[in-house]
C-alpha cells in the first residue's frame, strides 16, 4: 500500500489504470483488481486526495482550485452512480 501511495504522489496529476497500478505495485492482477481497489479506498479514508475517473486513478493537489474542482466532479460522478444503483435496487424490489 505504501508503494502505491508513493507512486501516485510522485506522479501527482497523472492518471493510472487499475491494471497499470496493479502491475507497478505488485498487486494481484485480476479483471476487477479488488485488492488494489481496497488499498486505494483505505488511502482515501486516511486523507489522501486520490480520485477515480474513466482515465484511471490519480493523486491530486487538493489545495489548488483545479484539484478542488476535480474532487467535486469525482463526488458528483459517485453520486450519479449511487443514484443508478438505488434505481436498480428499487427495480429489483418491484419484481417480487
């Protein structure tokens, strides 16, 4: 996990796919890379400004306007995904 954080920090603003991060940081490589994603979630929970977009994962400078905007866009994207999941749950509940 520390290797992952160091790689992202030293390449601030650069996006890495989950596969590329798994290879570079020696996580098991699978279709969904759950161990890598778990480590990223832990790093975010510890206060590291790591965002996820279609381009991949990136460590950003949360002190700049650009960085703050990226965080806000990431939150908005996650909210949209959450709403979609909630709709799917409701649709499934309506099947019973």
